[in-house]
């Protein structure tokens, strides 16, 4: 019996909770990448401000 079969045999509310938990775990790496992107952009802005380069825009 596979894991998917075991999940399908659960009651609907519990099955929904299991699926949402799996999706949340799969979404964590994406959230990590987005957070690191914002953090990197903030660091670039801060470094530019420290260097007196306030008018430079970030690369897209």
C-alpha cells in the first residue's frame, strides 16, 4: 500500500490537512528564495547609501 493510498483512505478533513501540510513544506524553499532576494536587494541599497550612491537603481 503506497503513501498516496493511505492518504486517500483518511477522512476528508484529515486528508485536506495532510495535503495542505505537504504543500506548505513544498512552498518553503520558494519563500526562502523570495526572502533572500529581498534581503540581497536591501543589502545592495544599504551599501550604495553608505557609499553615497543614492541615485543608483537596482538591476532588474
